[in-house]
C-alpha cells in the first residue's frame, strides 16, 4: 500500500474511533425463550446460569401498600432485572442502581479504558476477566454505597440509646425508600458522549416527616449523568415538595468494619475522622462545598475463593448551597441535603407533573479502583485525597 493509502486508512480509523460511543447504558429484563421475538433479545450468561433477556428503556412497579404480603416478596423487580437495575458506563467506570427499596449505587471498575457492559453484562466470565475486563469492586450491603440518596431518620433519646452505633454516632439512622406507592427506573437519554439514567419513587411516606398537602406522600426523582472520559457522575435530585432528612454520602470500607475511631493527620494538615487497619474516613470543608471521602480494602463479593480483596476509594462532593449537617452511623459517612429552587442550568423534571422541579439539589460522586485499575488515579488514601481536591475545586 502506498504512503497516501496508509494515511487515508489512518484518517478513516481515526474518524471511526471518534464516532464510536464513549458512554453506554445497560438495562435488561429477564424473560423466557418466548421473548425471542422482541427486539434486542439475547441469551446472557451469568456464571453457569443461562438467562433469556431483552433490553428495556424504563420499568415501573406499582406497589399495594395495604397488602399483607411484604413489598419485597410481592414486587421483586430486583431479581427480575438482569444486573438488578439500570446501569451506565464510560470508558473509565460503570455504575448500576438497584431496583428496590435501597436504590443503592454500586460501582464497576475498569482495568483499561473501554466500554464493557455490552459484553460482560456486569458479570464478566473467566475468559473476559483473562482478557482484562473489569468487575464489581465494592460490597455495598445495606449501606449508602457511594452517592445513593437515602433518608436520615432522627431518633428520640430513648431510641438512640437502644441503637447500637459507633463512638460519636449521631442520634439517627439510615432508612431506605420502602413505603412508596410506585418506583421506576429509566434511561433518560444517551448520546455518544453523555448518558443520563433515573430512579424515581411516587407516594413516598417517610417516617417522622410531614406528608404532602394531599396526604399521598412525596414524589422524588434522581437523575445521574455521566460524561465520556469521566469516572464521576452528576446527581440531580428533585422533589414534589421539600422534605427534610434526605442525605447522601459514602460507606465505610469494609462496611462491616464499623465507624473508625482513630485520628489521621496527613502531611498537608488534613485531619481525618478516623481509621482502622483497613479503612479511612475523611470530611473536608472546601470553599465551594463539602467533600465526603472513604478509602479501604474489602472483599468485593461474598465469593472469597474466586475473588481477591479490592482497595477502593469513594467520594461525594456537595456544593455549599446544598450541603447541610454532617451525620453518620457505624457504616455511613453522610451529609444532609438542602433543597433550593435556584439551580445552575440543569434542573430535571418533577416526577409528578413533568414540569421543572422547584425543589432541587445536586451533587457529584466518583470512585477509584486502586487495585483493580491498571493505571489508577490513586493507590493510597493520601493520593486519593490529593486527587479529590483537584477534582472538586471547580465543581459547582
């Protein structure tokens, strides 16, 4: 081939690479062989299990709150969806959101920059792992994970005395969204450079919090937007009316390790809330907001025979206009959210009316797989903090 031909081929490859998607979404409903006529139908393998699945863009569950059967048993969408909920990925990171009362975000770290969920479907087999695919790296259990929106229930003195919490724990506990009339997830949009997914509930009745004017509860949506070339996500929360007690944050690692109690003083003068043999927790009050940080080592899943322990860094940044009081329990480092109708250009729709939401806040989350990634942005807690200071500096 001539030099001009090689140049033409190189330009064509470069153009094709530039046109390739750099973000992607993944949302699958588990079906039967009878669903083979549906567009996008595929037979997926999770370990030794064969699953008949078809792609969806949204799913809704309506829940009978008066049912004598528990919501989990009568509406088990968590086990009816492949990888348990909607997911989004860039070349650097992937996140899924559980379709259940927890609505917890779970991260998937990449060994090398590439889109993977179309092949691994979150559960890479041995051949994909050998080829350098990433994997789930965090055991979130019943925690906030990283950047999930939860409800902080303030406890009375007697209740707080009976709650087994760590030293200096606040008089409250983390609650999931279990009392709702309906819940849904959907893919809001996807382009080659940006994707937004959403989790929403209607008729939510929080404990010890006033209901809406009609007594039917509150409606809430959270939209997560990921950009190509990014490991972080922007998280936009909208409410039908203001509710006190919503929070977000990061879990301790390991989750069962409890709230660390020692003090860490880093060379730059930063004082951490504590550490133990495996994990570190930090809160930083920056000029533009609050940064919640966790860094530690744990088994990523319960299968300790096949998987090794992973060291992971988690972080959530809340702009100062939306950052309320700091709270925590044994497993979670949290910040209460403040809602403000004045936003910076990105306000999702109210999940009840479809109109621009008046009660809104937003924050950001990010993750590093310190041992999973071939070239992580940080391998130690100190490096993670240094990276996060740069990351959060210009966030608004």
